[in-house]
């Protein structure tokens, strides 16, 4: 009689586990990853799974390289963006808050290097720049103040 009771208990446990959609760690680890911007997909039990889009990062960027002043709003730092001023900077992201840039300007000014925006609102602009044939390495600390991406207007 004890064996029958244990058998019924084991059967009930298996039925509950199967009804709850239990999966082994192997089936979880081999599931295909979902992209954050993909459409919601139905779950195994029929419920809809919601995905969260990564928020755009928008900043008011201000900085200088020697006597050149740069300033402007950037509405999405995950795509190529520019910051106007004395020089024309073009930033090409390699991640949400870092990448590489190039600039050009008067007197045959050119330059390039990496940049990174930190959570504390600083933007480090490293690189090598040339003006009228003279080149030098530099590292400058700019200011990147977060602004609302939804109401951002690019430029000054």
C-alpha cells in the first residue's frame, strides 16, 4: 500500500512540473537569443513575452581642443553623430558610449582618435591632431550632460 501511495505522489509531482512548463537547463541554454528590438513572441504557455528596447543616449556635448570650441546636442550616440564648432567633428560609435572620431577645420586642421563618455558626464577625447603641418598628441576632457532623447533637437 505504501508503494502505491509513493507512486501516486510521484505521478502527481511529475504532472505538476509538466503543467508549469518546467524546462531542463539544457533546453534553456540552447534557446535562441532574442534581440532587444525584435517583436514580442508568444511564450510556450501562450503568454506574450515583452522585450525592452535600449534607450537612446542623448547628450549636450561641450569641449575644446586648444582654441577650438565645440558644442551641440547629440540625440543618439549609438549612431554616427557630429558636434559643430570651430572644427567639424564626426564621431563613429563602436559601442553605446565610445568609438572613434575625425575632425577637420581651418588652416588644414585634421585629427582623429578614440573617445569615451563616462557615467559621470565626462567625455575623454584622445588623439593626434595637425594644423598647418604641425602634429601633436593630446587628451582632452569634455562635458557630456545627459538630455531627454524624446525632446532632443540636434545641433546647438
